[in-house]
C-alpha cells in the first residue's frame, strides 16, 4: 500500500501564513503617508512587463503580486504547472501569460514582441542566449538550482522593488520550518527523495530543493544522500536500495516507469513499513521556489508524525 500527497495537500497553514504576511505589508503601506518617491515607485511597478524564463521565477513573481507577461517552460512540462494554477488561478489571469519557448532555448522573437521592461533568467544559461536577451531589456539572473532558491527569490524581488516583501515571505517560511525542527525527536527520522529520470531513477542529495527544506525542518538523510556535488545522482533499478530510509518521498514523471514496479521496491524498509509516499513531481523535483518549499514542508510535516 502506497501513500500519496495530492497537489492540494499543502493548502491551508502555509497559504495562511503567507497571506498574513502579505496582508500585514499591505496594511502597513496604507497606514503610512505616501511620499512622492513612494508614489513614483508604485507607478513604476504598475508599468513593469516582466518575462520569467523558468517556473521558479514565475512562482516567485506571482508570490510577490506580479503577473509576468511571458514565461518559458521546462522540457516536457506545462507552461503553467497545475500546482501554480491551484495556488494563483483565482488571483491572476494565468492564461494571459505568453509562451516564450523552453527555458534552455527561449524564443527570443516572442520575448521581444512582448516589449518587456525586465527579463528574469538563469546565470547558468548560455552566454549567447543572455546576450540576445540583454539586447531586448535589462536582465536579472538568479544562480539557479534548488540550493539557491532563497537567494534567487530575494534577487528577483530586489529587481522588481519587492525585496522587503520577499524577506517577509521567507521569514514566514523559516518560522514554520523552525517549528517543525523544534518538534523533532532526539534522533530525527531519515527522509529519502527519489524521482524518475526518463527511463531510470535519481535520488536527491543535500544540495537540492527537497534537501534544503529537509535540512530546515531538521530531518535526517540516509548515508547515500549526503552528497553535495550536484542536486541528484542517477540510480539504476538494481541499486534502488540506496534510496531506502525511514521515509521515502518519490515522484514519477508522466509516462515514466515507477519505482513501485521494480523488483527491489517491496524489499525496502520504508515500503515494508508503509512509509513510501508518492508526491507531486513538479513542485518537489522540478521547480525551485517559495511555493515549492511550502509544499515540500507541508508534505513532510503533515505526513511524518512524532
């Protein structure tokens, strides 16, 4: 028997925490006397036309109250992932966002046609691509990768005059993570992160989106997932035992073989103890952003009970 965390499982406590922070910021702005410089900044923000070249940046901009005019998608992924539609669909017209191609190969002509005032890109992008983008509009680059998601949020927020809001949102996340960490037993349970990677598998280490959230929440990691050289290490079906831990959280790409169907799966300790949990592939293993962090945190803390 396998457990499953649905896309909607994180809605509730995390949304409430973020909403309270944003509301507090809004109320504080209303209570203060608007100066001429504040008015000028507000006018500038309203005229921003931002293009985001990865889903994490789209996620972060929406969290900051900015609807991008265009976005690029990951390979074999939806332009607007379902978990973002569920989170922001009632607040923004997400279907108005233009398709700017793939994050690795953005459609430069489509981006130029949007007349952007700012382009959010990844510093890991090809320099030739970045040069083409800089010819269109100013470009702000995040470091990319799950290990850099907090810094990237603040970087993008600063570029759109929302740095204070970003820091408040991060503070709300970190306060919730600290609560989870404080409630851990003397020997915290170990958590393993496993995803499908085309026709094979990949386990995630410390320098990954899931790895950073697990660390913030005080969970342990199995010995095989203590690596820091990259986000994930490939794993064949014959070596699936390396992904074992007290708990396994795994994601499966659409159409990819599931670890559940491998010969070794039933022998894993987490599986035998009914502690193998299937999670939403996109926020747990594809994106690096605040909403992803909130989903992962809520998924871990609501599933693993002391």
